[in-house]
C-alpha cells in the first residue's frame, strides 16, 4: 500500500442506509451511538475489526485521495458512520457535520457498496479520518522528496 499524506484514525462504530452527510448533528449522534452499541458484542467487535482492516480502504481510498487536496487540514478527525444492511450493502454513510474532509469523502462514495454481511441489519461501523496533508507539505524542506 502506498504512503498517504493524511492520517487515518480508525475508530470503528456502527451505522445504516444511503450516502449522504448527516442532515443534522442529532442524526449523526444517533448513528454514532448505534455504532458504539453494535461493536460491544463479540460478533460486532469481529465485524468492526474486519471492516477496519480489510474493507474500509477498498471502499473509501479513492474518495480520500480526491478529497485530501480539496479539503483543509482537519483539526479533529471526521467520523464516518457506515450503515450496513443485513445483506451486506452499505446503504448510507454519515459524516461528522461541519468537517469538510469527511463531508467530501461521503459525497464521493458511490453506494450501495457490497461488503461481507454484518451480524445484524442496520449495523453501524464508525471510523475516524483526518487530513494533515497541507501541514506535512509545508514542513518538508525544499530539497525533500515525498512519495505521497
């Protein structure tokens, strides 16, 4: 895997239905809390870990690469909540309201996306993403090489 100019902070939680930004902070909070509940069971922990380790980058890497240069650096990670149906389709992704990088990623995902079936319908997985590419590029000396 190539080196990325942003940091992925993976904190998996739970979610469930179409690719859109949260319409309200309350809607996002409900999904985020659901992801915390969903990962509390042994099956939920396993699924969340698998999603984080094997699925997330496949689903979101192209959108992340596109958005890294189009968005300001993040002060705090944007949480993305993936809502997954019983048949393994990501039906919706919500982003922390007001964090440009997360909102950009969500806007570029093409859903539904098929993934392994979760432990139950409307399973939510939350992950944190951060963009630090602009700060990193300013920190490089003039003669430095970056493979980003």
